[in-house]
C-alpha cells in the first residue's frame, strides 16, 4: 500500500478527503492527518509517505513553508497542493517548489484520486530508477574508468560521464590517485577510503571507483593553491590501514577536466614502477621520473623541438628530430621506462591529431584507442619509436595521397596563386594557405625550406617586378601602378619600391626614359 498523509486546517474538508474515497481499494492507506504544517512535518518525518495532500493556506506554518521542509526530510515524497480561488497566486510558488500538482477547491473526488495515483506511479518509477542505478553503479564506474584510461582525454566527454555517475568536479584543477592493496579490499576498507576522501573534499567533488579486488582509484578536483591536498589524502589513506599497508600512487595535477585521463595514466604508470620504487609506500608519478639534470635538459630541448615541428606541420622535420631524440635516449641509457611511455603518449596524441586532420579531408575516421593500449604495455624504446615513426609515415601518406604524380608542390601552388592575385591588396599568407588547404605555419616554413626565402619577401618581389614593368609606360601615373600591384597607400608603395630598386617610382621612370633615348 502507498502511504498518504492529509494536511488541512478545516476539519470537515480533511474528513471529507479521507472518507469520500475508498483509498484501500485503490492501493492506498491514509497514514496520518494533520491540521497544520508543524504537526504534519513530525508525521512525515516518521512515516515517509509517498504522497502528501495539503492545503496551501494554513495557520502556524502554511503549505509552502511545509513543502520546503518536506524536500529536506523526505525529498522523494510527492506533494499535491489544494488551494482556493482567492489563493491561486500561491500556485506559481508551488510550482517553484517542484510540487507534483495543485488542485483548485472544491476538488472532485475522482480527480483527486487520479492525481494521487499519478503521483504514486511517479514515485514508483523514480524509486525503480534509483534502485537500478544503485545496483549498476559499480559496473558504470568501472566502465568509466576503463574508457578513461583506454581513450585518455581524446574522445570521451569526461564531464558528461561523471555527471551520469552523480559527480560534478568543480575544479579548477584535477588529479587521480591509485590505491593498491596486497590483500583484497573488504567492504570496511572501501568505506574507510570514502570516509577519508570525504573529510578532505566536498561531497560530489570526488569519486572512488573499485577497479578490482586489489585496487581503487580516486578522482578528485583541487583548488589552485591547494595541490598539497593530494599528498595529504595519500598519506591519510596510507596511515589508516593498520593490518596491511597499501601502495599509493598519484599523477600530476591538470588545469582542464579533459586532461584527467593523463593524471590517471600517470598514476597507473607510477604504480607499474612499484617493483623498483618499493611496495607499501606512497609515491608520485614525478618520483619515478629521472632526476638526472643533464638528461632532463637535453630531452626537454628535443621534446620542445619535436612539439614545435609537429605544430608547424612538417613531417620530414619531425622524423629528423625524432631520430635525434632516439639517439639521445640510447646514449644516456638512464631514462626510466615510465618517462618513455609518457613521451610516447604525448607525441602519439599530437601525431594522431595531424593524421586525423588529413583523414577527415577524405572522409575517413581514425581510432587511436588501440595505440594507447599498446603503448601502456610496451617495454622497449624500439617499440615506442616504431609507433611514432609509423604515425609520421601515415601523416605523410595522408597529406599527399590525394595528389597525383604530376601535382605541384605546395610552394609551387602558392607561387602560382600569388602570381595570379598579386594585385589583391588583401592577399596574405593565411589566404594563400587556405586556398591550397594547408596550415599557415606549415606554408611559411615550407617557403623557407624549399625556396630559401619567406612568403612576404617573395610577394614584395612579385609586386615590385610588376610595378617596374608598368612604370615603363610613360603615360601611367604612380598611383595607378600602386593600385595595380596591390597597394592602397602610394606613399608606402614608394617606400617599398625604393627599397627594392634604389629609386623612387619617379626616378625609375626618368632613368628608363634616358635608357630609351640613348
């Protein structure tokens, strides 16, 4: 039976509601009555009814005030308000309270029964959903974890996935922590982990996921100035285990939620180093990174150079820099496996983006999840370099596959376009790059590599040579030549012309006439 409580200060109306309907025949029982909101709240807190039928305008505590309290003590209870015509103004406030419905007095018994049945059915649906969610929550959490560590931060909407698990990380920074126990986690241990995490972070600002019998992962958000909370949490968790000490690792803190996968991967990579770092202790991903200053400086230089070359869109240069990086790592012989995996993950992500960008132009899709799984499993430098070199090769193939054997190079195409549009005063490197479907930095660097000069210098050369041809016509005006070769300002045109030829436009015309006369 569904429980109903009737709250009405008019005793006759209250009795009428209770007696005019055969409640039990329809699956309901009147679990209590009250003449005002204060008395009703005590009943509701004790009985936890599915439905409350209440007048809005009552003494001591009106229905609206009572409704606010009900949402605190029994949020699942559905409220149906009764109101007289003169109190209809309260209906809007009732809706704000998310009351299930409101009815205008006098209320027809059949209509009231129908509304109570609808409210009970709504309560039933909500309860079933909550039960299904509670039963499936461990599965959904593990699915989220597996997807996050498999796909990193590339494809999944982390914020949406967390929201479906009832978690809204406020930020502004995010991190992950792994807890590994030599013995299986008991229910008591899992409760302890949640309690300690709750003491340091606001409810809903973290999530604890039981990965397997031996491991839990904690994902949480931090204040910018409060990064030490991460270390504090790790140490408190470690100290709370008296029977057996866990191994706890944590990744770096990131400023964007979509980068949360990186911190999780770092936590996992650090945990994978426990056979070197030692078990039954707390350490971070950064603790597993090489401390050799010489190695770090050299690798950092090459890492910056490699990243820059990828962004500039020059696969040939990327390949050359990667060879230097490989040689440096081999020569140093001291770079930890964890460092290599992080480097590989980082640059494979960047290369995936370049390959994906070019594949999209021909309508193909690209899945990187298998590569990430393979990288996590890799044990040698040669395997990782093979992955990166393979991606560079795919990048090159995607860039050139749509051109036939007789195609112009990108620079040749750019020069052809410039020769045809030099008179356009809005002609820019960006405009030319868009026309031939390449990035602006890529075209700029390609000019320097293939031709030995930059875009701007070549455009000036084209325009000045055209201007020299035009100025040989004695009847043409300087301002007309200026417009013909893509300049809006005759004074600026004159400066550029003199810099290029050594003469002002007028001097050049004069010198040319002399040559003709001689």
